[in-house]
C-alpha cells in the first residue's frame, strides 16, 4: 500500500506561480503512474496531469503550457509547477498514485489552491 502527503498549496494572486509536492511512502516500488487531480466547489474531480514511471506526461487542455508535472523517483515525490495561475484554477488539488498489477488508486488528503486578487 501507499501513503501520499501533499504540500505547497495556498492563496495567491492571478498570474503568479505555485508548486505542489506529493511525497509517497510505503510500497513505492509498485507505483506505476502518479498524477494530480483537482476539484472545484460544486464540480466533479478532474484530471490535471499525470506522469508515468518513465517520465511520460499528460495534461488537461486547460493547463497545457502553464503547468508542468515532474517526478523524482529517488525521492518518491511528484511535483506540479503551476505558472500563470488563473482564478479558475482555484480548487482542492489531490495527488494520485496508480499502484500494483491491478492499478489500484491511492489519493492524498488534498491541498487547497486559491487564486484571487
């Protein structure tokens, strides 16, 4: 099994940058892909970005060119660099790990990101 702990959320103004981190512990060798999802008030949880163990990344259209996902396998940590933040990026951001032969999903506790002037 895997435990995920996010950090780095906060309140920022539009246009600035923020970086989220997610540290994994437990049976990390069996983690396949990792990623970030977000859920805004009154909306469904949506994919933001994912990255495979080999480093292949995938992004939602709404964040392409602004957000970058990266992964440090030695530290068992995945990052989400968010640039040019917009008010519509306001949400709780959840770290996700896809684990084992049956692709079991594990989730972090969530990190609030609020973009407001």
